């Protein structure tokens, strides 16, 4: 588990959830997660989110290399295509599992968090719109020739779109963790305490 998975110190990563949704986080605050939420489903969830953050950081670092002319167009495309495929596939799979399995079960287990899960679903829609934009650019990049001006513009557009998706994803992951990690860790700890 990385420190970014348990802290929220960036100005644009402040919680958007009110106290009515953070009551479990008050019982199990982030600073206790390394000891109390590092195992079981909560630990798997944190590791999954750490992996998503890592993939996003890698893509944004590549975008910065492109913007600073530290990588040429061919190198950018060669690296961006497989990185995007892996990252976006991972993100889609994670969201599908949440939407179809985990969130419905969590809504039943803790109905007071229903509003929070509605916000997560709305986030998924916003992130999906950003992902569709990246997928469109990925397709253009895959079929472009470096001799075409449009190919270079596509790389520029992708370099600008990646941090937009990253901002949405960072906020979403942090908010989701504030809801989900305490719920999972506390519910998994309850049978051990009994």
C-alpha cells in the first residue's frame, strides 16, 4: 500500500462527501488503515486503487515527456498504446465489478451510504466520458502516420486529455475509499471480534 492510498493532502483531492456519509471514516480514519485495513477485501481494494493511480501517473509522465519533447512521436505512440490499453482495461474492469457486484451489496449492507454510492455512479459516468475521449484519441494515434499533421495533433490532444482524466480519477478514488474502506474493514473485523 502506498502513502497516496491512505492520505489525501492534495488541494484538488479533498473529500466531497459530507459528515452524513463519512461516519464510518470517523470510526476508522485513514491514518489507521495501514494497520486495520491492509488485509482482506479492504486491502485488495486499496491495492487495486494504488495500481490505477500508478497507471495514471505513468501515462501522465509520458504525456509530460511528449510536451517537453523528451520523446518523439514514434516513441510516444509505441509507449502510449499498450499503456492506455492496460490502464483503461483495468479501469473498466474495476468499475464493472464495483457497479455489478460490490456497490449493490454495500448498499444493502449499509443503506445510509446509498447517496454516496449514487455519487460514485455519477463519477463513473464522468470518468467514462473522459475515457471515451482517450479511447477515441488512442484509435486515431494507432492509425496515424507520423508524416501527418493530424498525428502530431492527436498526441498533443492526448497529452492534454490525460491529466483531465487523472484529476477525475484521483477525486473519485479518494472519495470511494472514504466510503468503502471503512465499511469493508469494519465489517470484516466484526466477525473476528465476535
